[in-house]
C-alpha cells in the first residue's frame, strides 16, 4: 500500500492520498508553499515500517534531522517537510490508513466453542439414553410377566422378574440422583462456555475488542473487515 503525502494547493492543508482517495488534514494554511503537492510517499513493508521516498528531487524531506531521498522509517520517527521543516504528524496516517489485524486466532476460539457445545450435547444424549434404559428394563419385566415366561424357578431360584424390577429401580434411582446433580451443574457449565466465548471471540484490534456475535468463523472472515472499527482482516 502506497501513501502519498503532500499539500492541498487551494487551502494549504496536509493532503494524504491512498489509491484514488484524498484525505485533507489539519487547519487551513498549516502547510507552507515549500511543501510540494506530492512531497513524499510511504510504502508499508512486512515489519510494520514504511519505505519513505521523495517524489521530486527538488523536495526537501528530513528524517530525524537528516535530509533523505529514500529511507526506511517507523511510526515515531521525526519527519519534516520543506526547507522550513514543517513537521509531519503520524497521527494523520493512523486516522486515514485502516488498521490491519490478524483474524486467525478467532478460528481457534470458534472451533473450541463448537467442540464444547458438541461435547455437552453428546453427554446429554448419552444421559437420556441411560434414563431410557430404565424404562426398557421395566417393559421387559412386564412383557415376561404377561406371557408367563417368568414363573418361579422349580428349583427355588429367584424369579427373574424380581431381578429385572430391582435393576429398573436401581437404574431409576441412579438416574434421578444424576439428574439432581446435573440440575445445577449443567446450566453453570453452559454459562461458563458462553462467557468464555464472549470474552475471547472479539475483534483483534486492541482499540475495538467488540464481541463478534455468534457468526461462524467462515462467515466472519468473508466480511474482510470488522463491522464496528472497520479494521481490515488479515489471513495467511
């Protein structure tokens, strides 16, 4: 991305151009005539810095007090324009250039959230299956009773119905105990998962940190920018 910095001729204000868009900054007559309309350019590099380049041999540009034609600079370096050394304010770049943030950490947050929700659903279904098993045992015992297949063992053995009803009773007691214990544990577990998700599924821009809602990561990444702070998403 190349940024052109210069002077707006009509009002003598600082003008910053990105692509086809111009942004006028500062008060009228704050930029002297010895600053060119296209004074220098800033091209971002991969390390968070910029390559500064004079756009006209007649231009005077100073970086930390030294006259330069081209130099690698970082936010915070002192840049001055023209023979009168008009100071350049980095704040204008921050206002004009959209912030770029790495969206990839949110993929991990979303996948972990989905996994925990799935695990809780599986646990709930398994528990419901166990509860259903209680009723199944009781039904088997009732069927055997109806068909007369469970008469008292001729050798004095235990009637199978006693065993089946006892097993059904025991399973019912266990299921009710587990239900009672889960009555408070499960809602709290869901709440903790949701709270943790809301805490971490946020815009990576430190100046925003807005909760991104329940949008799946794949849909969120298609937006290309945060809907709140407009920071540009970067994915590799």
